[in-house]
């Protein structure tokens, strides 16, 4: 995570009406349904990753805080539950995901490009109680990027990472390309221990990818991010993601309604709908939105059935 520069003149505007238009030849479409839900409590001002479990929205802070996951009531968006990871540290937590059986917490923020031991903490989803706070023991995946050979400290590079999702067989990571504005897809085993993240694919994301989630039932992948200098949020849908990670046919959604929002987290919570989080910035407090992709998912599924 890098902060928006305070000297930048930022503003936020909300579209006053629906402005959906037909998809153009470049594969870009506006995201016409983006609903502001709530500001988040101050304790979550650096909200980063999201996942949905037990009808609650779970999140965590970015760096330097407690190694803790927070559950939010989806009506009030107040904190109603806390899970502490007993044998973990929050050096630079950037994303969290679940495969339906386990939780994975990504401590792999790499702003300066010099980390050789990136980490993912994991524990069974079943140990989270339905009510009340708890402390859990975690296992750890330690890894480095297979294509990184230079670990000198530097500001501009392509080995930062803020996005992770899980399939039945693997964990996948998307790089945050400060240097090129593109993203690479990496693959890891879900087995604790030392690993090397294998490069599988990539595409020209035209910005910094900061969050991901995977709908295993519909095989739809969603990404969120923002354009580096303009701080303009965007999202991607990737249909029929294959386990080998070889196909990344994507559909981009621009988000001018949220100009200058530092969008960080995303997760599906319903059929075709996602929570999207933005951490605090010089122009707004941390908050949560809902993105509705049902139209595009249903249209794609109908097209496949023809």
C-alpha cells in the first residue's frame, strides 16, 4: 500500500443517473451500479482485503497493526467479532481469501521490492466461532517470486503484490506493477512450507491490481485496482478461469463515480454481487461499496448456452 500524495488535488463525485452503455470494441464498459453502503469504523481505516463468511464481511488492516481479522455486520458495518492470529505478525497484510475450507491471509506487501520471505498465514475456516472473539494458531507458507532476481531496495518495480484468490487446488497472486502498469499471475500450492511462486500468465491491466476474489460456482474472477497517477478505480471480470491459469480473457469496468478512491479489497457475497472496500485517504474515510455484476454474468452464461 502507498498513500495518495497529499499535494494532489482530489475530488469525489457520484453519477446522478444510470449511464450504462454498450460494450465497445476495446472491451471496456462502465460500472453503472456501484452503491455506497457505509463508512467503516476508524479502527479499520487501513482496510485492505475482504472475504465473506457466516453472513458477515471480514477484513483486516494493512501494516503494523494487530494480527487480527475483523467481522462486520452487513447492516450496520460495525465490528461484531475479532479473530487474532496467535503466531503471526502484521508486517504488510494486503489480501485475504478462502477456498471454502481454509482462510489465507497474505502478508506479501513489498513496496520496496526487497522482501525475500513473503508469507501467507492459513488456518481452517471451521475454527471461527459463529459468535464471540477467538484466537487461532496458523500455519505459514513462505515464498518468493520465481522471476525476481534483484532484491535491492527501490521505489519503482513490479514485485509488489496485493491480490490473492484460491481455487480448489491452488493459491493465485496478481502482481502490482508499479513499473509497467501490467500484472502477472503467480501460482502457489496451498501446502505450508517454503515455496517459489510460479509465473503462469499476465495481462496489461492498465493500472495497479489491489484485490481479487473467485466465485468457484460460476468460475468468475473479479479484480479491483486503480490507475497509479490518476487514482482512478477500475474492476475486471474474468470468465471461465481455468485451473492451469492459462486463460485471462478479461472485461474491464471503469469507475468514474469513485474518482480518487483508493480501492483495496473485493469479495463476492451473493450471486454476481461484490463488496468493494476503500481505505482512508486525504479526501474520504474508509468505506464499503457494493458492485453489481449480475447483468454481465447472466448475459455471459446465456451466450454460452446458445
